[in-house]
C-alpha cells in the first residue's frame, strides 16, 4: 500500500517493534493508559491490538475517544478519566458507557478539557497538582472530588481550583513520522498528546512512516516527542483510520459508525475487523476489498501528503522591510 515504507538509511533497528510486541511488553492489566487524539490521530490500530490481547481493568485517560470506546464496550476499562465521551454506538442494545456507569462497572471521573490537560501537565512536570482558574464556578470539584478541589493561593489568597496529577503507565501516540529512536513529528491538531507522552512512565509512538534521523534533524521544531522518553516505535500506516490524519488521509468515521450502529453489525465488526485480522495491513486489505481501492484513494486525496512537516518560514535576510 502507498506509504508502507521506511524512508532513508537507518543505522539500526532502534526501538522499532511490531504492534503486537509493543502492546504485549508495555501494557499490563490494571495499567493507566493515555491515548492520543482529539478526533484526529487516535491510535486505532493500538486499540484493536489491545482488544485482541485482552488486557483488562484499565484506567483510560481519553480526550475525545471514538474508536477507543471499543475498550469501554468490551469491558476492558474500570476507570475512565475523560473530558467528553459521546455515546456513539451500542453494545448488545445498550449505550455502553452510560449503562456501565449506571451499573457501577465503570467509574467515571469527569474533567474539563483544560483541567484534564493540566492534570497531565502536572504529571509531566513531576508535580502533585497544578492550580487553575478555569474550573471555578463549575461542579467539577463536586463530581470529581478525589482529583479536583478548591483552595486559596498561598501568596495572594485568591480562590483557585487544584487538579491532581495524572501519571499514565503507558501513553500511545499516533504521529505522521518518527525515526527508529522515537523522535516523533506530528502536524495538525495535537490535543493533549505532548503532555500525555511526557507524563507517562512508558511511551509507544505509532507512526505512518519511519524516517532517518537526518530527516528529523532537518526540521527539529516539528518534533513533538523526543526519543529519550519513547520505549517503542511501531510502523503502522493507516494506524489512525477511520479517523483522519493531517497530510495522510481523510475522515472515514461515518463508515465506522455504520459498522457499529446496531448490536448485530457491532458484533460483525468485532468478528471481522478486529479479531478476524492479525494486524492493520490485513484490516486495510479487508477495507479495500469491501469498499474498493478507490475508497482509500479518495481518503488519501482528501489530505495531500506533504513531504515535510509545516515549519515557519525564516525571516527575510534582504534589507527590505515588510510591506
């Protein structure tokens, strides 16, 4: 398939692993898991592999989960730390997250997007908590008292809201390109990806393309995750599908939602698209057979792929002033 290649001369395998290896080695039962993406670049291939390997009792830190809701519907998550989760699809006739919360099979800890990012920022900085003004006047401290509280600034006495740090055991972040050492570059919406990766004890970078370190060094300002915090690099073209990924492919979420629209189609999706394939390559071959190769070509055409990340133009060196 287009894009399924390694670009440039790589000195060694570095941290490159298969998705199966990376998930098996770095994610265990009971772990706290951060997944990248706010309706852009969600690591869908990793979610499918977790479903195949059946890790359980996870604490999921999610921004705007779509494909990741499969972890909820299949009962793999015991705690959901989230800012927003829509009831996109049913499980055997029920709205999974709502029913699980009602039945107390799932503990839901609610944040605003700002407070969730701040909790990850605290984890990234090694702090126990960080203060905020944005949550004052809301009910977050009431509905999530174990993680959010109000108090006063020790210097000025003004009221503040404090959010406790989140330190995931594993962060999985999907990007456009990375080298074999894990230096990762991502363009488009970043959501909370940077704080999530830096807060985590372990990091998997899933990338559309593995490139040489020379290419990464050519545009260092586009690097959002340094290799020194990365434990594994997974080369996985189409790894965010059905979500879009800037510069790589467009959004096919409507197709996904039709596949999980009712209990029968939902079970068929799990049987054929998740458990019926061994990896992302087999899934995309299935999608191409089902919808035609032109379907994937159209998604590619929706996001013309740039050879390099977008970077700022250098200032003009001529003596002319700006017009």
